[in-house]
C-alpha cells in the first residue's frame, strides 16, 4: 500500500550543533536503508523549506507507523499522512 | 524541474452526466498523453476523495502553468503547487 | 486495515424531497449491506449534525476508495479519512 | 452515552526519558483498567502520529470529564470531544 | 445533561419573504415550546449576527439531536455543539 | 449588559504545584465572589477541556474588562468575548 | 458604549444593477443619518476591498444589533463585532 | 494616510515584574507623545484582551513602519495592518 | 507608495464565453495602460493558478482603491493588499 | 526562473543583542551580494512587520533552496514560496 507523507522539521534553537549533526546522520542512514529496501519509494525536498514529501510502499498502516516512529528526527517533525490508490488515469499498473 | 501538484475536483451538482463523462474522458486522454511524454511523472488518487497528487517534470514554471491551464477539468479544480528539489538523503541522482 | 472516515452531508436547498428520500433510502441500504459484510464496522451520528463518524475494515485503500465512491450521497459529502493502527494500550488484539 | 475523543500528545523535548516512560506506563495501566470496565470502548492509533481516536461509553459528560482529567499524559494532550448518537442506518441497537 | 449549541443562520438570498416569515414563525413557536418544557434553558442573540448561543438541558445526546433536527430553520444553520459539566467553581449545584 | 466569555487555560509545564494550587484557589474565590454579586451569571466546564464558558452581566465593556484582567489565571488564558442581546424568541424578558 | 464593526459586502453576481444602486443609495442614507446622530462615529473604507471598518457609539449591544439588522445591505454582509473600552494610554477621556 | 493597526501583546510568563512595568511605562509615554503629535489618532482597548485597535495618520507606510518598530513592547506584539481610505458614505471630508 | 496586491480570479461556471473574453480583453487593456503609466509596476502569474501578484506605485491608498475598483474582473476577484516600504537591506534607493 | 518568497522573522526573546546584531549584519551582507549578482531581484519590507517580500531570479528550485538555506536568519524564519510565470498582460517580455 502507498502512503504520501509530508514531514516538516523544526529543530529547537540552541540544540548543540554536534547533537544535530549526529541525529541528521542517523536520519539519513535510516532513510537510505528504507529506500534501498523499496519501502521509502520517493523523497523530495520542498524548495525553501526544511521539509520533505515522501511516498512509502508498505504492507499496511501498522508498518508505516513503525517506520515513522523510528525516524531519529521524529520528535521534531510535524507529519501529515494520506493513503493513496492507483489513479484510474495512470498509465502504470502500479505507480511506485 | 519537479513540481508536486494537488488537484481536488468539485463538479457542480446538476451538470449533465453526458457533459461530465465527456470532460472526464478528455481529462484522461490529456493526462495519459503527458504521462507518456514523461512530463506528468506520477499521479495517485487520494483514498476517499475526488482528488489526486501528481508530480510533474517540466522545463520551468511556465510549462507547468500551460499544462495545468489545459486540463479539461481545470475550471472545477482547486490546485496547490509546490516546487521540489532533489532531497540530500535520496539514493537517486534524480527522483523522478 | 482500519480507516476512520468522517462524512458530513450538505444537500443543496431545493432538491426535491422525493429525490432526497430516494437517495437516503439507497444510502441506508448500501450502508447496511456493508455493515452486514463486516466492512463498515461502526457508524455513529455526531450529535446535532448531519454527519457521521465511521470505521471501515477493508483490504486496502483501494477497497475503501471504491466503497466511498459508491455512496449514493457522495456528491453531497465532505469526507475526511485517517488510517488507523492497533493502539499499543488496547486490550484487544484487533479493535474492530 | 458515547463520546468520540481525539487525543494528540506533545511531550516537550528534554523531559527525562525515565519520567516519560513512567508516565506512559501509568497512562497504559489507566487506559486498560477503563477498557476492562467497559468505559473506554475503543482506542486506535492514528497512523504516523502520536495520537489516538477513542470512543467512551459513560454516564454523562461529567464522568467523561473526570476520566480525561485523570489521564497521566493529560498535561501534554490536545483534546477534541464530540458527543455521539446511534446512527439511524446502524444495524445495531447500540454501536459500542 | 447540558449542551451549549451555537446556531448561525444563512437564509439564501431570494427565498420568498412569505416563506421566510412562515419558517421563522414556526421556529419561534418550536423554540418557545421547548423553553417552556425546560429543555431549551437559555437562548441569547449574538450582537450584530443572525446567530444565537443556547444551552439545552436534555436526557442525552440523542434527545439533543432530535431537538436540533426538528428546527424549522435547520437546513440553513451552521451548528456547533459542546457538552458541558458543572464547573467546580460554580456556587450552584447545577447551573441551569 | 450580557457577555459570553470563553476561557481556555494553559498552565506551562513545570510551574510548581504549590504555586498552581495557590493560583487556582484565588481564581475560585474570585469567581465565587463575582457569582454571588450577580456579575458572573453562569460558569460551565467544557467536557474534557481545561476551559469554561461563562456569561457575565455587567454595566458595560469597561467593567467586563476590569473583571477579566483581575482573574488570577489571566496570564495563562486564551479569551474569546461576544456581546449578547435578548433573543426575540426568548420567553424571558431578560435571560440571565 | 463603543463597538468596532467590520463589514464585508458580497453582492451576488447577476443582481440587477438598478436593484444594486437602489440598495446602495438606501445604505448610504441610512449610514449618514446615523453618523449625524452620533451613533456611527467612524467609517473607513479598507483599501482595495468592498469593506469598511466602523466604530459605533450606542447605549448597549441591543441598540447595536438593531442598527446593524437595519442595514439595507445586511443580507450580503459578513460582520465582525468587538466591544471596545477606553485604552489606559489614551490622552482622551473618551476616544470617540 | 490612515492605517488601522491591531496590536496583541503576549508578554512571556516569568519576565520580571519590574522589567514589565518599566516597558509599559515607556510604551505609554511613547504612545501619548504620538497621540499629542496627531499621528496616533485613536487607540481603543479590545474588551477582555491585552490588545488594542488603533488608527494612525502618517505620511506613508515608511513612517508607520518606523513608529511601530519603535514601540517598546514591539517584540511581544502580534501586529495586523490595513490601509484605510475615506469611505464614500462618510459625512466627513476626512475621518480622523 | 508601494503596495503588493494579490488577485485570485473565480469566474462562475456558465458565464458565456463571449462575455468572459470581452471582460478579459478589457482587463488586459486596463492593466497595460496602468503599467505604461508606471502605476502598476509589476505583474506576475502564480504558476498553476488563475491569480497574479502585483506591485503598485501610487500616491496613496485612495488611488490604489480607485484603481482596483476599476478592474473589469473585480467582481470575481479575491484581493489581498499589503503596504510596502523600502527594505533596509535593499541596494536600491527605491525598489520599484 | 522567478520565485516570490515571503520571509517572516521571529527572533526568540532573550537572544543576546550582540549576537542578533552580528546575525543581522551577516544577513544584510548576504542579501546585498545576491542582489548585486541579480539573483535576489526585489526585496520589500512589509509595513509594520519584521517581514519581507522578495523576488528571486534563479536557475531552478535547487538554486533557490540553496540560497534560502544559506540565510543567516533562516533558523528564525517562516518561509512561503510561490513559483512565478510571466503574466500574459505584462507589457514586459520578462518582468524582473
């Protein structure tokens, strides 16, 4: 199943730079592992914002929830989730 | 350049069914032609809504504008546009 | 998979009473058939509003979408969808 | 009487992990006791969010209020309450 | 049980004056009957608006729902409902 | 003159319990004195929220302002004020 | 007592020009009479909008309500009302 | 040129009382000097709120900006600005 | 004085195409005349929307108001106005 | 490509004045360098607010993103981005 997830990051001012960098490095590794596994299908940066738009391909809402809860930057994120279907006008059987 | 576009359709109640069907058929053909040309990269249905989330790959904002203005259902659409960039955590050079 | 769906109905003033009644009868029959099939798990009226809060148990977002699109009153509804998971504090294996 | 309650939790960054875990454990025990008593009828996790959607079956608004005020995580919650009725399309006498 | 209900009326322009007056007369009679029965405890006009703030004293949400659905002007109303409790600072046992 | 006032309280996490209790005691005494004087006509708790809905009967906006500014919990409150009139459908000369 | 009132006018497209002009003429006469009586203290146009910001000096909310309900363009207005007090920094005893 | 400005003040809890009082005294003196100069034409308190509605009569937007930036409480204010014109229904040549 | 104005156009469905074209032609001529006069300094299309962002250089709010009221498409526009100043970081004396 | 960017700055109260001044000086230098390079085409102050409206002329969304991320005050900014096109009514080939 496909889900669109929008994540906006707000790191509180004053968090030590080293702690931030370490979290961002873990976030990147975590995201890339899931991308290689085919679960995190797309990730785009929204121009000008510390935010991304992503598409996940997971078994169900439970798996999505576990993935998002595991994000190292989750405590600083505002998250919006929408379940997606194949669009009847799509030229693909499944648009992943 | 990539843009995310969200389109929500509100067809006024009472529009003759035949007119609706004709417009939807033209909309589908128009979308599929652009998908085949590689300009309309993704189109997903939002579950439960008469709405889609799409990703366009165009020359610039001008080309995006002309494409959207040409949508047969445009007069009934509410549209939201966001410019996208490659995300630094993406494992792809360009996530199209 | 479970989804919470909130539906608010706005029937335009002036729609002939007979047409309204016929649509509502079809809506009720459609809802009750899906309830008996176990797909429309819960339906509650929101006090004071022409609105309901429902829980659906479906295969995936695609099945949810087809069910909602088939609602006789769909053209008059405002719809909000949220995907649900089992809550870790629930005393049930699956809270349907 | 039935009430739908949506609870979104925002624990301030920096709260000691031990204090958080202790509060969450008390929250879980509190919720499960009320579920076993039949007052907290349903609790679902909203996919991707630190939030739940619950249905309570209580004597009146006063009992609901006392239950919610007793939540160990209440100080960190944003709460939305809606009173529910039996829906005329329900196939159940009372949809609990 | 007490509920606060806010009602805002929007009568579509062009509805024949006679039809409006007849509806408003029925609305007034309906409201006054419920006031005399002690179910519609308070009704205030919001200064400058075609809106009221009311307090109902009913058995439960079901009775509230039936009362509101019976309002002759209901099709033109936007309605907000909130369940009330006795306030611990009130000097009354029950503030009706 | 009657005013409806909605007050929502947000006490910052970490304020010493003793300081909170002392403020709440002063708030209660202040409210009850005004209730006994007939100026704070109604006060209801909104179910599930640390919020109240109140009706004040004062000389004018100036008196209302002084009363609200004197609330011990005022620094933690979000306040909404609406001026009320007698409703033409009321069965009372003045609905206090 | 002073009230600030913001009025935004939305005349439905297609209302006969003659009918519009007649209503606007009556609106102007009504406003000017109240200005001369000292009840409608100020009226400003909001730059670029078919809207005004006004200050009324009336006995109480009831008088304000009657004045606003009498506006010939009232059926087409969106109205916001706020009760005003003398500001402690004002150099005037009463800023009318 | 006339501008309507709405200012809402939010002083952070815990700011030393002495510092607050000193700032408010400077704010008052600053406002009264501008009122005497005829630039700050009106200032009203919004009933129940730590907020004011003001009308400024300045050369242009630049002068307005400099005045607002000079407010001692500016760092704690939320500000809304609207440019005003003479209203065609006004009985004054210029409603200051 | 400079003002930023955002205009969003919503032409009602069903307005005869000829009438629309005639209005758009007049709108274009009107805009271009004001551009040539140096009063309508900038006009940009917002990508994907029937909307523009414009900068006007006018004597005062009154002149801006008259210009906007004269727009042939004004009855179909939603308008937002903000007064602008020279920015202290600008490298120009006046950024027109 | 042209983008409109709106930036609103919220510097947390208590940040040492020296640190603020140093950041603002770097912000100004950064902005002026980009203005001289022709990439930051316009920058206006919004009257009364610590906010600006800017127009950027960049290669693509990626370049815009890098520029905005490099703003010394970025951690304190709320940012809104809109992609612009040439407007068909513009009298310029490209309105920069």
